[in-house]
């Protein structure tokens, strides 16, 4: 992915079991959107090209956020003094405010929060759950008839006989 790609397909988490559920499809789509918008890899052809992109994005983020240096903390009288003066709390509040402003102005895309927001909620029920319910109903409908018509003595005798057989022979018969 970071080496460059023409297109990207993310499989849904339940695709091996049945048709993907709406929830799984949404997660796969959001994964692609997060990679595209929040990680910023689509802003360059080859994100790791000589690590130029990584270096420049790091320098950009360093310039954007002024960092508190250990010299500043020492000048305050240390960490405890900084806590007592409310310095760290103010810094956290300032950073949170800046982050919120960037989100509201859409300078920072957060998938599902300020972009690609769902207007209505969909059922997260799996598409295969409908067939599972039908199958369950069908088995439930057959159950009373089976109980009426089966030979309980034969079933009990076979079950008891299976318990008496050594495990190795049971395994051998099942293979």
C-alpha cells in the first residue's frame, strides 16, 4: 500500500462465511476511506519514496504543533510545578480546541464524523441471517413429527453403545 497502488480492495470480515453483511461492508469501506483521508497516503504518488514524504510530513506536523521542550518545563520549576500551575491542562485544552476547529472546518477529515457521515442507521443484520432463520423454523417444524415417529429404544441403545466403544474406534469410524 505504501509502495503505491492503482486500486485497493478490502475484503469484508465475514466474506468467507456468506455474502458480506451491511456492517462488514461498511467497515471495509471505512477502512479504505481512513487510509485515503486520515493517513494522507493519497497525497503523494509513492509515500515512502526515499522516505521524503515521511520526513516532510513529520516536519510539517512539527511546525504545525509547537512542542513543549524539557527546557520550558524546567523553567517552570519542573513537572510538579507545571501541574500546579495548570500548564499541562491548558496545553491539552488548547490542543483539543485546535483539533476541534480543524475538524469543523474540514481541514482534518475524520471518516464517519465530519465526512462520510451516515444520515440514517441501517440494520446490521447479516444477509445470511434470513436463510438461517428459515432453516431454524424448518427444523423446529420437523421436530415434533420426528419425536412422534422415531424409535426411542433404538436411539437409546445406539447412544449407550457409542458410549461403551473405545475412543480410538469411534475416531476411526468417523474418518
